[in-house]
């Protein structure tokens, strides 16, 4: 029997969690009425393919998080701009919560899926008690007791909790009461019939250029590797706020001819990057199970988390 399903998302831009959301929405839309409620509209279209049958509702389509703008204004001691950005930041945070609460209160669906701890709290508190509530968890706790407690406390009034890995499911299973912990593996929608030849001396890593992804560590690791393997190159695919900082590090190590920040890639472009590489590397600080690991493994070359 067809169900009405709503998935709550912060945004539909580039990111592993966002790709999981799009994949899940597409899969469920085969036999159900599916809608994604996204807080922010970062671009005209989602970063990943979304089936035309999936409805998308954006709560804020004219404002996006301004954390970097605020930091930059403060860094340059621009008082007037800092105050403007601070006001904008408070406005965005208020709307993010207020509009999501209203959307949750108005939900007319059979199943609601939350994809962040922030949404868990709101869905558990304001969601209709007749709705089946499912919470996903995309982050690893890294034994951070404060974060673990935060996750557990956010699951009040939830029917199911779906961590992204079996390890996390086993970890939380004995710690959560009145909510069933279920592990369902992530998946990729498209599986290429092409495989890497493993002949190219190219390494690859894919992800947002943010501190949590540990690309600064990856550059240091490659620098050690480079001392005895000067004919290898490293391609880092993705965009983000750490781009200039990472490029400065590459420049300081004189690795401009061996490490390349490739920016965001379309699906066919990313496929070519995988096919031209012989090993995938990951240095993320809090990855519980990156969907890029499945993508990389599908091209049959070695995946290493370092």
C-alpha cells in the first residue's frame, strides 16, 4: 500500500548525507508519495539527481548560512559589516527553527524521516503522534560522550533509529530505550560497468573541503609518500571553505605538480576521475560510513581510510 513519506533535510547541496537523502527519496518514490522538506535552497537544483516524482519544499529560498561572511567581517575588524552579518545570522537561525517547527506541525504523512539531530528534537516534540518517526544518524560519535548523549536525548518519541553503519547500530542498541535500532546499509543508485585499470599512478579523495574531512592531514601523508614516489599524483575532488588554506599548504610544500584541488565534479566527470585512479584515500575525522567508499569500491580499486 502506498504511503506518504516526508524526509527532513537541512539542504540538498553537495554532501554525503545529502546524496543518501536523494537516493532514498528516489527509491521510496517508486511506490510511495515522497516529499523532501529542505531548510535551505542553496541552488536552483539539488546537487544530486532527484526523481521528478519526488516533491521538494524549501523553507528558506532567499537566505543561506553566513558563518564565513561573519567570520571574515570580524577578522577584518569591520564593525558595521560585523553587526549586519550578526543580525543576518540570528535571523537565519530563528527562521531555520521557526519554519521547520511549522512544517512539522503541518505534516500530513504516514512516515517522517529525520536526517539530523536538530530535526530529531523538533520532529519528536512537534510531530503528530500518529506519524511513524524514523531518525537517521550519519556521523560517528568518536567516543564524544557529549555528542552521544545529544543523539540519545534527541530520539524521544521516535519509533526507529537508523545509524549509517552496523558498528553504530550495535553501539546504540543497548543505550536507547523505547526506540528500535535498525541498520539498513546505504547504497548507490548507479553502478558503472567500467573498472579502473589500476595502471595510473593517481590517488583520489572526494569530499567537502572542510576541516572535518581532514584533507590537511591527507596532504601531509602524501608529502611523506611523495619523498619516495615522486611520479604519483593526488586528486582531491570537492569544494568548500578550506580551499585556499589547502592550496596554501600545497604551495608551501612545493607539491603544485602533484596535488590538485579539482573542485566539484558532475557525475560523468567524477566517474572519469575514479577510472583514472588506482587507490581511494579517506582522512575524515568523523566519517561513520562515507557513501564515496561505495562509489570508489564499485570501480574495483583499493579503498584506504588513513
